C-alpha cells in the first residue's frame, strides 16, 4: 500500500554515513533536513552523497536547509554545566562573554534586558528550567529559580508568552542561505518567523542570490506568528508546526489545539504543512516508541498534515532506520481512516478565474466518485498536483514532469508521487499514449482500469493545465 504522508528526516552524526543514508532513503525518507543550528562544513558533501544515492535507487529526494534563526541562547559554563535549585538566585548577563558558573551566565541577545520586565518568567532548555525576573540593573537580569535542574552550555531561552523582538533573519542565516543555495537545496526554512515581512525579506535575499521560486518553509514557533498566521501562510510555500519552541512560549497544553488549527488553515489556503518536534523522541535511545508517540504521529496524519518530521531521532539517535520504518507503518495505518477526520474547504474564490484550479477541483471530484485507479498530472511547476492534493482521496496522484526541480519540490506533498519523464521531444498529439506506456511499464496501473489524465494544450507552460480526460487503459 502506498504511503501518502511524506517523511522528513534530519541528517546528523547518526545518519550521515553512506550506508545509513542509503538505508534511510530505502526505508522511505522523502526529504532530508540539514539543520544549520548544528551543521558542519561538510554539509555540501552530504547533499551530494544523498543525491547520488537517491539517483541510484531511482527515488525522488528533496533537500531542506533549516536556518537557525534568532534562537536566543545562554553562553557557556566553566564546567560545561551547573545545577540550579528552586528558590536560589541566578543572574543573566546580557553583555559578558566570560564563562558562567552557579550564580550567573551570559546571554547572546543584548536587547533582552530592555524587552523584559519584573515578574516575567524566562524558560531555559525548552522549558525544563524556569526563572522569574525580580530586578533588572543595566545588562544584569536578577532572577529566582522557579523550576531547577541541570543547565548546560548554549541552551535556548524563551520568555513565557513570547514577545521578544529578535528579527527572524540573522547575519549567520544570510551566510548559511548563500551556502545552502550554492549546494543546490530544494527548500529553505525560516525559524522564528513573526509575520509575512520575514518571508518577503527572504525572497529578496534569495533574488539577490539569483534564485527564483525556491520554496520557503515558515516555522510557526512564536506567539506573535499565531496573530499573523493567515498572512504567513499566504506568503510562504510551506508551513511547519514547530512544536518545541511553540510549546515553550504558549504552554504545552495549548499545542494540540493550535496544531489542528494551523494544519486546517494551511490546507484551506492550499499550502503544504509539516508537523515536527519530538514525534518519536523516545526512539533516540529506545528501539520502540511509546504508545503516546504512535498516537501523536497518527493524530497529525488524521489532522491532515502533509509530512511528519524527525529531528534528533535520526540525527543523533541510536535507531535512525528503525524510526523511519516505524513512522512508515504508523502513516499507512492512519491513512486508512484519515479522510474521516479532516475535510478540505473549497479552494479559494480564484478557482473560478483559473483554468488549472478548476481542472484540479474537477479532477478530484471525479476521482472520488468514479472507479479511478490513478491520476496522471502532467505538470511543469507542480502547482496543479498540489491543489489536487488538498482534497482527501485514496487515489494516488502521479505528477509527471520534465523538470527535476519540480520532482524534488513535490517530494513533500501528501499523496503526490512525482516522476521525471522527458517528453520535450514528443509530439503533443502522441504524448498521452507515450505517458500511458510509461506508467504501464513502471507498473503504476493495470490494463482494463480507468485513470484521469490532466495536461495543458501547450506542453511545458507553467499554469497551463486546461484539460482532464478519463482514460480506460485498454482503449490504448
């Protein structure tokens, strides 16, 4: 049974060796994530290796570059870590670059002391440690420990409830973006997005690098982003529900409902959505997930997510390939029931003004009300298959394209299976027959079955899809 939900796996020390990368791709990874918070200088070689393995296995594979963004972090300690006890005093220093100890530590965001107030609560290490601000003296933030624990070097810092104004794109991000583009990545991911302006700024930066139409993934992990959700979705190509920092800012109990809302809104605006963070966290050290983790992955699929993403599980975990095998099984099981739980709103009002959107809507209506075994969508940009995928359906959408970038871009889209086929030298009158021969040869359909074939009158024109045909395979 085909798995419709896509799997994103983060590359790291546990998975960047050739044999492990090959096993991950064979197990079903659709997109590899390069995390620029922890990346080394050899990331470009890892991308080349992954591309070569995917080509050898004849599998589409997307590459995602995840920029670090303005993650506010404490600095380092003399002994690498300390233990904080509830009730003790602790100071955050917004200027010092010295090594900290049990009484204080530096912070890499100098404006922090200006943006917080007395009685604010600061969360360290994804909320495991909580401080209450008692007094601010210049660059020094005097706190009392509310929840203690072990605190080690370079852990993240959030204000409970959000509201810190650090910009989404740092100087490091700009350098990493240029390096990622030069390495040939397929998606660029923005961390800590606040509003649509952050995405528009990124598009300008990409344009300055000579890049057009590189899909931008916006991570929703700030409280401020929730207030601007629809404008962010409209400006971005893909939305990621980044539940780690989001849960720290809004509180873990709020995350499930927010996740459902983000997924619903993203689908209703015809964009792609990824659910991420701690999906199979226990498998970093254990060979089997908890029942709660299995339910978490399944519920994201029932919510309508396009993809699920694994972070430390595959980057530094002990069982990276087992994780992929397990997620694959969960996805296939959950997909048997997915359409019962989420419904797609009508494609926006622009559908009546665009032939390709109208064809996408009509195609999915026919596919869900006629014994169609497959949808064959000839596409240049990949937009029409994406619109089709917004409608729940068990009918697979095979996106046939002569554009290798489109193949990789569509590797993230639920129920879309991209295939490269060079039809540039085929006469337009014969292209349907050649496509049918191609999909029969690949075993995607069987004789005496019906398919839907969509295409444009002018082949190779982005946005030109204007026809849908019901084809009985035995007719050819």
